[in-house]
């Protein structure tokens, strides 16, 4: 598990701060045991931990202008009981750590202790942070730890080196902006995620891309519900859709999506992006703003209810569950709807809820993540 805070290095850690807001932005944190004092905005579920795992592979080139792209740091290795490692990691972030990762591979699997590695700015009081973090989660003693001085790093280069072109399927590639396409004849989607989720590497994004690749024949209107970097909408246009519309609650995601559309030479009339004012978008003309902060009229996404041939929602379990009627309302009767961002073990919940809205439900999976697809029933009220 890897967690970041908005500290050193700032451009590196900003992504997780955004991801935390983006993934939990609708105030739908995953269910968690009531036995701990874990804050309500944190999740103990394997899904949240899996999303944290992808932080290092989804950061992207965030801010080349940041004055901390090359900086030294302090690294602390902290040993604690396995059952409280997640809580301690979260607490460390609250008390000033830039990042916290649980080294799952360290030591004997039967060992009761595990190592948490945390990074700090050089000037920070590491001992104080660890002590306060331990006390905040009820540890009676400060855990044992060691601190190492880290060398100055070029963080932009380190992060960029993490990313390589990804072939989603034959002839469909996701290319980081700073990389050269492998096959110039292929459908190449150029992406700089900035502060938004979506580089094509995570299984949920790949599942949605594969679904779009299968469904799009040409001329479709596609809604990307929770657009992030805009990768799905951009892919839809490059595959032949006539129009793609992306919605997100985070203004930084909208900015990122616009930039990525421009990188891919997508015309403004082919893609529209809207920011939702409210945490739970409703199918009405209220609560949606376009990227300029103005209320759109005829182009309002909410005026397009029951107008889309394909609706893709790559979110999380709880948003998908609680927004089922809203997500499906945007699709035409007989349109395809794809739902992802859920673990394979959570598919039964989604299938049960969406069975009221969808026919011919089927599931595809990659690495323990799932995408549920179905066809909107003709009698669903708009």
C-alpha cells in the first residue's frame, strides 16, 4: 500500500491527495469495521488499499515548474503490528509525513510485525510525527524505527521513468506524453494524467477501454461518468464515436481532461467536459457547470438524459451502488452501460442492484477487478 500527502516532493505527492478526493469524492467511503478508531473518510477495505497501490504507477508528470522537483528527504522505517499498519500509515500522513507505504513483502509472513516506510522533508521532526501518530491510534509505546537521509532526487525523471507505452489490445496503445509511440499506425491515446486518475495501466481502465473497443462501431454518443484524465472519452472518439461527454466533480480532472483532449487533436465539438457542482449529480439541469464555470444551456449534460448510446462509469462500489438510477438514466433504451471500479468479489452486489435497470448483464475481469456490462431496459423511467 502506498499513500501520499501534499508535501515533499510536492508534485509527486499531489496525485494521491487528488486521488483520495476523486475516489472518495462523492462521500461514499467503503464500509469498515466499527471496532477501530479509524476516521470515517478512510477505508480498511481491500479495494481502497488496491487503489492506493496504484498511486506509484498512476502519478504522471504533474508539475515541471514545481520548485521541489529535485530535493533531499528523510526516510523512516517503522516496525509495528500488522493489524495496525494501515491505521499507522494514515496517522503518519495526518502528522506530516509526505508518504507512507506498507512493505508487504518484508519478513516472514507469519511474523506479527511489518515495516511501514515513510518519507519526510529534511526539516521535519520525524520523531515527533511518529510519536503523535502512534499516540493518535492508541499505541501505548512509540514503535521502533530508523531514519535514513535520502539523496537529492530528480523526481520528475523518476516518475516519468515509471511510465511506458501500454498496449491495451492489438492496435490500441496508451502513450505517456513524454514517450514515443511504438506503432504510429495504431490508435495511440496520448495521456498526461496531471492530477487526474487514468493512464490505462490500472485494470479498471483497461477493462473499460476493452469494452469501448468492442462496442463502438462509429457515430455513437458516449458518456464518461467520472472522467478523470479523460482517457475513456478520448479513446471513444479515436475509435469512431461522434461525441464524448465527460463529467467529474473535480475541477483539476476537468482541466486534465481538456489538456489531454488537445494532446490528441480532438476537436472541441467532439468532446465536452462538465464539472458537477454537487457531490451527487442529479438528472436535471441543476448542479452542473462547464469548465468555464458557467451554466450550460442546450449543451447541458443533464439535458442529455436518455440520449447516450454508451455510458461508462469507472467509479467505486458505493458510488455505483447509490447512483444506479442516475447513471442508467443517461442511456437510451437499448443502450450499453459499462460499470467498473469494483473488485470481483463485489460483482454480486452490483449485479443485484443493476438488474432492475439492465438486461443481458455480463462480467469481464482482470487481476481481481471487474467490469459489469448490460443493456438499458426499455421501460426504465427517465
